[in-house]
C-alpha cells in the first residue's frame, strides 16, 4: 500500500502545476519569461503552507510573507506570486473541510474578475495594492476575504454550462 500512499501525496502536489497552468501565469510573464527558480520556490512554499493548514496553524501574515518572499526571490510581481498560492490554499482548505477560523485566514486570489479589470497579475507589483484589494474584500464579505472568489467560481461553472444562477 506504499504506492497508494505515494499517489495520495502526488495528487495533492500535482494541484500546483494544474493551478499554475489554469491561472495562465505563463502568459502573464510574457516575453520576459518565467524566472527559472519560480516553480521550485512556489512548490516549496506551498509544501510549508500546506503543513500549516494540516495542523491548523496557518495565519494570514504567514501567507502574505510567503507571497512577498516568492516575489523577492524570483523577481515575479506580487500579482504573479500571489495567484497560485491563494488558489491552492483556497481549494486545499475547502477539500480538507477546514474550520471557519482557518478559512478566515485566507486571502482572495487576485485576477481580472476579482479586481474588476483595474489591474493585471503582472501590473500588481506593489504589496500595498494587494492589501487594498484584500481589505476591500474583507469589508464586503463580513471578514472572509475568500468569499469574493465565489464570483469567479460561479462564472467558470456558468461558462462550463453546469451552474444556473
């Protein structure tokens, strides 16, 4: 049964490249290209954050510091750095049925839908702007920033033809 145990871990790990591709990060890096160390740094950070989710010790400041660290280490913008981290943590926490106190720690993934076209991932280079959007979402959603991403999820399901509002 070791193979089954390994596969369980792989299936959780493979979400990283899936969300990376889905978020179209490659497109946001443009002609400049993806920093060579981006994938490894992102993957390693998510391993650490996932352990904190598993033992219910994840805190918002840890998530935000991880985004800043990824941006600084790789040269990616704050917008590029936050996207997969926030999407991964959102999905992982909901799949694991984490309690509301953990869900409240999550930030909303920023993209053209949640930012209403004001910014792009690449254009969000300033952490103050990142915090501005998160504070706006927090105020709008009774302290639960991640709820802002429900609009994105609904839109995706509608386009897929499986969700009726």
